[in-house]
C-alpha cells in the first residue's frame, strides 16, 4: 500500500517575511506583501495539485498566524493551523507535523514558485522507503523538503541545515528536481526561478518588480 503524506508549509507574518527581497519592491510595502503571498500561493498550489494528481499527498497544512496568508491558502484549498508555539520556523514546523492527518510528514519551504507537482510527488515516493529524507536547496546548503515516515520531523531549518539534517540521519534524495530546489531568498534567486518558470501568482507580479538582468 502506498504511503500517504501530509505536507506542512510554514508562512511567516508578512511584516517580517522575505526581507532580502525588498530591493525588488521598495519602497512599496504593499507590493512586498503581495510578492510574499504570491510565492506562498504558488508553493501551496503545487502541493495541492500534487494531492489532486497523485495519491501520495493526502493533506496540505499551512502553519501561520498571518490572517492574509491564512485566508489565501484556505481559499486555495489548504488547511491552516495557527502558529501556537510562536518560537520561530522549526517550532512552527514541529507544531504543524503534530496537526498532520497522516503518520508520514513532509516539511516544505514556502518560497518555491517554480515547484512542479510532479517533482513533489516523485520526491515523496522516493522518500517512502526511508525514515527521514531531505532535498537540499539549489546552493546545496539549505533544505527545501524534509520528510519523516513516523511524523518526527526534528526540523533544523536555517543556515547549513542540509548538513545538519544529514548528520542527524536524513538521507539526501537523489535527482535534480530544479523547481523543488529553487527557493527564493534574494532577487537573484527569483530571477533564477523565473528562468525555470514560475506559477501564475508570481508571474502576475513580474512586470511590477525590478528583477536583475539575466546572466550573459
């Protein structure tokens, strides 16, 4: 029988999220909030599409205390839970894992606008035979996906998290999956995601952003 996964996505309060992207939107704080929401919406939409297309994803839950983020993802079709610990990213992910509807839980970064549903489904199927797995970001140092078959995520997201997760027993998943690895922290990251092809929410904002010129 196939393992079913709950995908947990964290969403910070908009006022403190993605501050390194502010050069793209300054001085328009409202546009910055729109960009953060668009990144979240495209990530959650891809996870929900994976649930619709592939029985491997059974549940998508977003952990957030931001009312705009909660309203957005609920409208898309995800569940929400409040960030009751309010002690940062890893505490929020652990809390979300406890609210999951399946024993197998996957923590997914909220800033993956180029994520394809098939990439997520493939990664979760590859993780099925292992207690814990990870997908490193495009740079190779961070983590964009962390999985646990028994729900005990033990998340250690942050600088150098890929090495920390691996040292604690998470198996790096083979395969490229560029959209799953391309998280967006900086303007150059977003430009790279655009080259891969971003979802409709992020794409709708591109004409209003000051994106870096593509490399020659």
